[in-house]
């Protein structure tokens, strides 16, 4: 697994629309990350927290992520 991801890569990985990933950062649910060439650089160690936030909003089903592991 790579060390860093963009919002689009996380969306594809989790099967979630990219805007949902962006919204977690835009509304302050998650702290803003560094950017490179205008894209967020999301470290892989942030993925579990990101998954929890998506689940709390009802944007990600628990079974979907566990089936992909």
C-alpha cells in the first residue's frame, strides 16, 4: 500500500464519491492536510480515522470496507 493518497485515490479505494472525502476536510471534521500541485496529500495512517468519519455520517457501510480487506 502506498504511503500517501489523494482524495480521488481514497475515494476509489473505499468506493466513496470524492466529494464526500473532500467534505470531511472542508468542514473541519478532519484536520487539513498538506497539498502538492493543488491536491491533498493524505497519509495512509489517516485512513482508519477517515473510514470512521465516513461511517459516522452514514456514507460508508461497515461490510463494504471489511470485505475489501
